[in-house]
C-alpha cells in the first residue's frame, strides 16, 4: 500500500471492468443481481461488508455441485459513473478472491495512505475538476468503486461494478433498505394465470421518507407486466408459465442513495 504515496494524479484511463447495465428480467443464466455495501456511505475508518446477490440457474437440480469463485477489485479513486467507474490510476486498485459472495474490506487498514492520497488530490483539485466536472472532499465524499467478477464452474460468469463514496469520520451513513417478504395475491398457483406480487419493506425502511425506491423484478419463467417500478409502486403482475413445476421470482429494491436489498421466493405452479 505504500505505493499509494507515489500517486501523482495521472488519472490514467485504465482500471475497473465495465459495468453490466443489463435490465433483463429473465433469470435464464448465472447472474449477479446486485451488490450491497454496509455501511452504504462509509468513513475512511470503517470496515465495509460487501455482499453479492446472485442467481444460480441450476437451483432446481440439487445433484449438480458447483464451485464458485468471486474476484473483487477495489478502486480507491474512481473517475465516476460518467467514465463507467474507470480507476484514476492502476496503482490504486486492490484485488481479492473469495469462495463466498462476501468481502470484508477494512478502510482503517489504509487510513494513512488514504489521507495522503486525499491531500494530494486536494492540491490537484483543478486538474480533477477539469476531468470529472466535480470538486470532491471528505465532506462530499471521495468516489471509490468495487468490481466483482463471479464465476460458477461449468455454469457461467457475470460481473458488476458498484460505485460508493468514502466520507470523513463524522459522517452518518444511510441504511440499506430491508425487504421483509414478497406477498402473492393467491396461495394456489395454476399455469397461465395472472397473479399480483407485492414487495413489503420493513417499518424502518418505509419510515425513510427521503428515499426514492426502485423495484426491479425477475423470474425464471412467465412474464412481468413491468420490469422496473418506482416510488410507491411496490406491486407487479406476473403471468405464470404454461407448464407446471417450480419457478423462482426475485425482487431488488434500491433506495436512490446507493442502498439495495434483494429477496427471492420459490413458487410451485400447478397444472390444470
């Protein structure tokens, strides 16, 4: 990490992998649905818990055993969403590999280096602003990003990039939304029917009146009326498939502040 002290704001356009911005609602392949960070807006002394919500297309074939690998790259200074989260300098990238969809990253392990980086950045803010169009500090948040490339042996791979900001130690972070359950309009489900689904959030989540929710719906079969809904529109209509058997639905809720939660529900479709 002492290499960070060599950083001189060269802003090389080399760095994090490109984001998968797909909004496809069909769960027909191995997918990383969302990447959650806790806290959502950490301080430079916090430990961040990253968790990837994934979909395994062999879910209903319990005899198949897969080996998963998760390759993470943390960029300590990113050029932001307009530059597709490219890293400002390859020396600011840290790589990790896990066998579970979770990573603990302790920013306090790099606090001295980060403060030195912020001091250099502050001295070269005119150059940074000319490139990114913004002025940043620990009050407004230093832009970082994390890239995850997930691989499931003999099944597939997917990747995702998440941007987040790191603040001064007095900053209070917003919370991730919490989904309590997915409700269905009926208990017995038959092929070809149209049902209503509702995503229910915890009381503490719903009390956050400043949050603007976005609901993204996914299914292994059938068809949604809407792929994405926003605001108070927490319900959706699903046309069930014309064949019986198990299926899976998922909903991802984002709050507009970088927070996210995902919940899945297995359905059993009956023949007529």
